[in-house]
C-alpha cells in the first residue's frame, strides 16, 4: 500500500499526488513493512505534538511550512495504521495524511506516552536520508507493528544501524540519536548501504552528517534481540533498526 501526502486545491478543486521519491514527502510502505525513505535531515522538525491529541485543527496550526508538513506526514504514517487518514487545511490547500504502520494509533484520541513518543520518533528518524534519495528499507523493532516476514528477512540482509530519540515531546526532551550496525561498518558502500549514511559518524557523542548524535557501534550501546533488531540503545527502550538490500 502506498503512503502518500495528497494536495487538493480548494480553489480549483483538482488533486495531485506528491511524488513519493521527492526529498521531503514520504514514499510507500508495503504491507510487509518495507518502506521508502527520503526525508532530508534539514526537514526534520521537532515539536511538542506528542503531548497533545493529534487533530486536524492541531495539524493545520502546526504544519505551516513544507518541512513541517513533510515531518507530519512521516509522523502520521508511523503512528497510525493502514486505512487511517486525516485531512487538514493550510491556506487554500488541503492535505491528507495517510497511516501505515500503526505504532501509536491512540494519538488521535489522546496525547502519547513517552514510550509512544520515542517509538514514533525512532520510526521517523529511520526514514531520514542525507541525500534525499528514496531507498527501500526494512524497519524492525520490538513492536508487533514492525514484525518481519521470512521474505523480508531474506531480501533485506544488510544491517545499517539503529535510530532512537524523541522529536515530539517538546524542547526539553528533544533528542536524535543513531548507532551504526555491523554491516555498515564492515562494508559501508555495499549495495544500498552506500545511499544511507545517517547511522554512521566519525566522533562518538558528536553530531553526524544528519545532525543525529552518533553513539558509536550499536553492539556497544544496545542490547541485540534475536529477531534482528537492537533494543535499549543508550538508555532509549524504543528503537527502530534498519536493514537494506
């Protein structure tokens, strides 16, 4: 199924679908949780949205720039399940958010817990691409919404790293972290790993190319689960691990 942001002109009453490979707007997420990512680091916009109920009115008041609309699209797609939609207006344009993963489906009826904020945030951070290039990834984690299929595990065999933090809990809790996986260290330019650099860095504790705090090797800062994902990284229990082809 496709995860798209659709713009409708209220004046002309015509519709256009945003290119899923565009650098800010989200791409598609297949039923087996394969997702295309192309959110630019400069477009990631922290907020306190996780502390309030996500409504069309809240979306309209916050998503007043292209970067914010792109961030909100990814947030909604990560939080809400397939089949969910929300339309909001910005000026004379109406935007429709489309759900996909369902990591925090209660967001439209109440504020998120800190755990939910971190889980949704990790999902969005995993979709950031320094080059703004759409690359298919397999997003894996402890949540049932990130469960894999045998075909997915077979096809996506290169462990890039893990992402975690909180971008929707307000300024006092804003944090963007990444650690690098074994395959990205061993063969950084193999296949699609060459197009994904946001998990890597040069100095532990410093900002990497994507403005994430680079925590070093995932094996040093996380616990590794049998299902092919990292958990409990640098004190964050809610983590998204990415694999590529």
